[in-house]
């Protein structure tokens, strides 16, 4: 999986990384047992501080999407694709409703973020 960040985005860098792993798991691009890049390696490739990557990995650990073990790194333990299919269907419904209401992607994302708090 290729990680990308947008340093000009308002979203913190660690949250951008977290979102990419969540999406990768949801789409089946990251499978159970797959290792994520070492924090130092990913930080160097993205030209960010290693603590940024470590914070992202810790958030993912707290959510149960990865297992962090000394010497093994971050390993995907996330939910299976089948478990997320209900969420994907609900998102498709949400997107259709947002488009019908002429909401922008940013406005829709803001509504979702507020609802998740």
C-alpha cells in the first residue's frame, strides 16, 4: 500500500495516515496479518517526524485495527471486509442523500465527523 500525505491539508498528518489505513482495511487492500511499514521507514519516505507515524499507529492500535509488538512492528488485525460491508452500504446511501441535498464533500465530511463525536 502506498501512503501519501498532504502537508497543506487542515487535517493533521497522523490523521491522514490513520485514514489511509482505515480505508485500506475497508477496501480489502490491507489484509489481516499484513505488516505496515516500520515507523522510521515510513517517516523517512514521507519526510515526516517518526513520532507522527507512531501516533498514527497508536491510534490504529487503540481502534483495534493494528497490533503493535516490539520487534514485529505494526500488523493489521482489522475487521474483515464482510464486517465493513454494512458501513459501506450506509455510506453509499449517505453520499446519495448528500448529493441530492447539494452538500459539498467537505460539508458532508464535517457532518459525519460531528456525528461521530
